[in-house]
C-alpha cells in the first residue's frame, strides 16, 4: 500500500464535529494530511439529515457555533437551513472540502501495533467496493445516534391507521400538512419544535405525551447585540459567548444543587403564559430539572400556539391506533391525518463501525473514558461526544484542540502511539451518562463506556473545568502510555 493511502488523521463524519476537527487541524497542524470520510452525499450531519418543520438548534448559537468560525447571526436559536449554510461557509473559509470523501461508510478500523497505524476499512456506497486506508490517528465525529432510522415504539393495531405515520428523522418535504389534524407523539425537544411550527398551517396539532418535560422560553434574538456590535462585532460575539457559557454552567450547577426551588421557578414562569391548572396537568414533570435535558423554546412559541387554540397537549398513554387516529388509555379518541412519532433516537457508537486491535474486536462498554474523549487501551483514537448540559460544539471544539496538541506533542518527541492506561487502584463506576434519565439514553446504557472515580477518568459535564485542563493541562501524564 503506497503513501497516497497514508494519512496523519482520518476524521469520520462531516457534520459540525468533523468540521471542528478539520478547522483545528488546518489552524494548529497545517502540515498534517487528513481526510474526512462522510457516509452521506453532503456535509452537515444532523443539519443535512433532518427536514421536519421548524427544525432548529436547541442550544444558543454563540456556543453551538464553531470557536474558530464565529456564528454571525443575531438569532439565539437558529433554524436548520441557516445552520447548514453556516457550516458550508466554514468549510469554504478553511478550504476543507477538498479533504472530504463523500458516500463512503467506515465499516471498521483495525490497529496494527507493529506499524503503529490504523487500517481503516471503508465501503464505497456508490460502487459497493471496499477501500482500505491507513492513518496515524482516527477521530470519530460520527455523532451519537443511528442515522438510518429513529426509535419507533410498536403500538397496538398500527396497521389500522389510514393516514401518514412518520418519524421526524424520516420526514420529507413532500408531506402536505396544511389544514390537517396532526398528532405528535412525544414531549422532548423535537416535539416542542414541531408543534408550534406545524400549528401555523395545520388545522390542529395535538402533542400526546406520557409525561411532561421541563420547558423554558428565551428571546429569539439578542436584545442588546446591536449596541455591543457598535463597539466591535468581534467583542460582541465573544462577550455573548462567554456570558452564555458562564450562565449555562452556573444555572446547571444551581439547578442540581437546589432542585425543588428550581422546579418551582421554571413552572412559575410557564404559569405566566398558561393557566395554572393546564401547567399542573401537562407541564409539570415528575422528575427534577436537568435529570433530563431542559428544552428551550423561542419567544414562548409553543405557549402562544396553545393559547391561540392551534395546538394542545394531552397527557395520557396510547392504547391503540384506529383508522382515523389513536385511542388513549382513558378511552379518548384523537383524530389524525398525520401521526409523527417524535419518540427519540437510537444511540450508536462511532456510526456503527467496529474497532479492532490487531484483529481482536473491542467491546466499548468494557472500556473507560479518558477525559471523555479517549478510551482505555485504544491507541491514537479520539471520539467526540458533546455535553448533555450545554452546547454539543463546546466539547467538540475541546476534543479537536486536544487532538492537535497531542499530535504536535508526539511529533516533537518522536512518539508513534499513545493509549490511555487505567490505574490499578482506580474504582470503576457506572456508564458515564447513567445520571441522566432520558429514555434514549437509558435504552442504550449497555453500549456506553464506563468512567472512573477520579480525574481524568470522570465525565465532568463541566466546560469550564474541561477548558482549562484540555487547553493548558500537561499532555503527558501517568494515565497515558506513549511509545516510540
């Protein structure tokens, strides 16, 4: 195999995480030869896949945007097409597109210890031919969920329904919902995005939920951004980004410290928009805030749709389907022309690829995460997994920065491999996301890696701590084994 097939880094996925990785390599390791392998026909990942009405970010764009390519807009939460356009501009700015190979699926990666190289086995989706590349590093930026299909529970007598039944992940723009009765099953971020967006054109949108989710409203645009921009656009961006990061981290810690008081505060704000009885029945969760991700809506759009009688929430369990809709456990029937199963994602590690060490498959659930970006005993491999309590991209950028620091350190010291080694006296804990009760996480607990009981083997979920340690901490420590 010639050197044309040898890379310094192979990045898996051309979504926001992969673009973050490439932009950091271009900036901090400009001599590195890298290639992005993308399974789809275009860049964007989530922002290319999802087409459902109202698709938007669920984190503020000044922290969800790339650190090296500031988000230029005024929107607090941006729509999907705007995010896709932003990512295209980022790729153009860093001249990344020449390093992307589309319609390729990474089947497996196999570390050859004698060579200190990854052999990356790829399937060409167009020709169905197998390709093998070699790389010093592999950076998985394939996200955390299965792209082929979402989670769709099996409901009794589903085949009796005469209308359209679709998961948001499979939504296509040819579906006409104007003046139709819509049922949205679920109460998470996707559901609360769909309901007000579809209510603008539908006859009635009914959100059917088994249990409520915490919902907080934010202003759709930054109120004082134009004043700050008069001083300096660069200053305005970084000031807003910094204040958002500090506020997110402070709010998360305060909510977890004072859960009962935080619950009351969130519900009191909703009661300013909707009747108290409605809030108590349909918008008061049984758990405390941040045991699941807090859902954000812009300018009270969901509450406005409810007040205008364009949308409603029904809290009940689904018993069965009938020809014109669904029947609830209470016996109530809800008519529907379209039923959308906003019931969550199917989590998947590394886009479904297999990892082998000298031909021996690795079970990821048996590994322990190092700085929540590397895995014990797996050399020269990083995985991006964003924060649950903050913007995904904050962690993606930190992971990308750590990769460049690691590459430069190893090159300077003539190291060929680096693998995290678990200390003998460390106590292993449960899966690293076990404290979050969201259904899509709990369904996939068996695939998650473990964490330790001390740093750097703990998943901190704290951007400020991670920022200092990853940007300024020592690369070489007793938990990493370097080899020449």
